[in-house]
């Protein structure tokens, strides 16, 4: 992590970065489009993970949780 002040720039080890999307539902939900876009760029739109991540963003039969 980089911290910048008027007099210096410092590098510090980031903590819990690997958990940011999954530890809190309020953080996890808005991350869905971001993660979906990563899947789209690294794979394809027909990838099952892309389709699964698209589902909760739109009202579809597949989106309903029972």
C-alpha cells in the first residue's frame, strides 16, 4: 500500500486485502460487476462463472434464491 504525505511517500504492507470482497456482504454485493468483468476479460461471456455472476444483476428466473 502506498501512503503519500506532503513530505514523503511510503510503502506499507497491506493487510486483509485478500478478504475485502468476501468478509462483508455490503462490500461483496457491489463487487459482483467488477469480478464479472474480470471473468469476461480473462475468459469469455459464455463462461459459466460469467453467466453465474450476471444472474444476480438482473431479474431472471435463475436469480431467485429459494
